[in-house]
C-alpha cells in the first residue's frame, strides 16, 4: 500500500491574525501536547474521535480547529501523529527557536527559568535579569545566567530575544515593561498582578494565578450551596 | 440626599454551577482586581463605562456578567466600589478563608507559596508538602512550612485544607493527585504538564504555562507573515 503523498497536504493560506482567537491557539497547544504523548508512546495514527476520548477533548472541536488551517485528516486513517505534530508546530510558530528572557530572578523567575515545558517546545530561556547586584552574576539551578537589568537591551539584540517574561513585584512591573518595550521586544508574558500598558504592535499576555485559584473557590462555594440547598 | 438602602440590593438566587462558564468567573476575578485598585485609590463610585475604559474592559460585558448575579448598579451613580467588591467576593466564595496546600517544594512550589496575590484575596497557604527528606522541616522564604507528603491527609483534616496546588514533575503528578483526592480535597490547581484524572466531584483546573508562551509564539509568527507577505 502506498503512503499518501505528504507534500500534497497543503496548509491553507494563513488566516489573518485577528480571525484566530486565543482560545483556538490555546487548544492547538493542547493538541500538540497530546500528540507529543502519543508519539512518545509509539502511536502513529489517530482519529479525532480517539484523540478526543483519550484526552477528554471534543472531537468536533478538534476537527473544526484544524480545518481552519488546512486538511490534515486522511480518510479511513485519521491523522498521522508525526505529520499533524509538525503542522501544529508550524502553525504555532514553533518551527524555529524562540529566545526568551525572564525579568525578575526571585522565586517565580527562577522557577520559570527551569520550567521543563518551555524547553520541550523549543523555547530557549537565554537569561534572567534583575536589578539586585547580589543576584547579578549568579544562575538558576538549571544554569540560566542572571544579568543586570540595565544590560537588557544589549542582550536582547545580541541573542535575538523575542519574548520577555515579567516576574517582578507589581509595583515595578510597569517600569520593567517599559524597559522591555524599549529594548525592542514585541511579545510579553506577564505574571505580575495588575494592569499593564504596552504600545500598539506589542502583544501582552497576562497570567494571573489568583484568577485560577478564584475559579476553584467559586466552584467550592457553589458545590456547598448545591449540597445544603 | 439619602444613601440607597443597601439591604435592598439582593443577590439573585445563585444560578446552577453548570450555567456559569469559567470565562465568566475569570472575568469576575478581573473586575475584583480592578475594584481593589480603585478602592486603594480612594474611588467610591464608578460606572461600567468608566470601569471599562480605565482597565481596557468591555462595558456591555461587565453589565451582562454582573446582571447574571443580581442588580448591583444604581441609576445615575453606577456601582458603589466597596459594595460591588463585597458582592463579588461573596459570589466567588472569597468571603471566608480558604486554606491551600502546595504539593512540591521545588522552585515553582516555593514561588507559589510566597505569591502575594494569593494571600491578598484571602487564600491562606498553610503548608508545602514534599517527599524529599532534605526539604521536610524547612520553610519557604515567606515562612510556609514544608511537611512530609505522607502526612498530607493528617494536615488536610487538621487545618481544613480545601484546595491543593500541584507543583511536582509530570512523572509523579498523577500519583500526587491520587494522594490529594484520597485526603479528601475537592479542588485541585495543577501546574504540571500533561493530562491528569480525577474522580467525579473533584474539580481540576490545569495551568499550562507553555500554552501562554505558545500563543505569543503564534502571534509573533503571524506578525512576521503580515509584514513580509
């Protein structure tokens, strides 16, 4: 039996940035994570149905999300795990190395510097930056060096850093983001609480860990209401 | 002029758990964060319009989200900041202390134990748990004690812990979640990569930090496509 001609699977011309919601890209990330597990387990092909069942996802949603970018399924086979993984990495822009700087070498910054998930998908944490002279010159457990925040611009240019992660206290976060923007970085992942401003053309994504905890609190409060009332 | 009778503002009978999406509760958390800032700045009343403009939110969405739980606006005034804050805390179940245990006293667990946002909203991080005997008996910088994971059940009962945060490597995450569930905890916030299983009646929320970074990667890839093509 002939292998299908892989070159014949074409990516659709990329839809415009604004048309793809962050919820969609988040799901693509989740699919990629599942495919990594499948490939690790030696699985070569999978249907959207089996993918959904195995990872508690929605088969129709999977098909819809993927159809947005091209036709990846093969009739009677499903998806070739390795091919779909390659396509998803391409769609998510992971088919090249992305260099990341972490600003703030406190507990959180150090934890993020050594977070295994980042490296796994091809992100390279090039450096931590801090303003405390006692920290500058040290490194994370995993060996990420800590530089002086004043040298940020120099390192961003030298190492072609494209993403900054903000892990500083709320009171210095806006000042740090301004420095990051001035260094030429166009994508910022923020872990500080509170609203931050960036100019147009810079993408800011905030991760508020309290929000996650509060949605559990909401669930617990409702659960108790349901039980007692 | 008479103050409106605050007792007259009634919470709607709580809608059923399944009807309120996690996106809604996430937004309520964001509103609460904004109201905290406003109260700190001495602001006493605010309209949905002003709230939206100041924090880059959507005024219609704010009104819709709040209307789901009751009528909190006062004609010609907008919202009383302190009252709305109190209502949101009540809706989110933050009007009582919620005790949290963090499993895993590595970089991430230690960072989370001292994360200021948790404490601010009334969550109390009672303890870290780890299986490494070298860590047991130590504490985080902020003073959260590290206990032996084998004592989890005992401490969960003694301290009435209701939420567990999982900050262990992927390979031990499912084993740890099983321990957490066996200890009687009904809400789990997971920072480990990979899918975890919990029995019905236990709420699991996963925070995958790689997903956030990948949505920035997607944005950068698109941005470059838009510029060059």
